[in-house]
C-alpha cells in the first residue's frame, strides 16, 4: 500500500490530466475548482482511503461518501464561466471518477 501522501500527490497529477483532457478550454478554472474541493475534503478522504486500504470500506461506500461531499464543491470558477448545472454535474462526476481510479490504482 502506498502512503496517503503518495496517493495525494498522484491524485493532484491525475486531476491536472483530467482538467486538461476533458476541460481544455477551461483547464485552469477546472483545476482551481478541483483543488479547492480536494483541499476542503482532504481530511475525510485521508480517513476513507485508510479504511479502504484496510478493507473496512468498500469501493461503493467510498464513492457514496465522496458524493456526499458534493455540496462542498461550489465550483465557483466554472460557474463564473457560465457553465450550466448539467455541465457542473458532469465535471463533478469526472472528478469523482478521478479520485476513485487513483485510489484503486495506488492502494488496491
């Protein structure tokens, strides 16, 4: 198992790739919003990732917990660019999948 700091570092790189690949025209705004959200949920994610690695949390439970933090993802920079709610939801779902894929790639 990797340490949380290794996971976190890889997650930030993966989020940068996600922003560049899927939100190219809004890359910096997408990256800023993603990093703001991740900073706000970092302590929770650290706890959940540890539980996942110990087998005390399933992947579905991890996904549910992260989705529960959706309201913290204000996505202010993207809102300022005029993105609609469906676009913001699409961004959050992509961010969620990036978090999960990074966790599974490094920890399981």
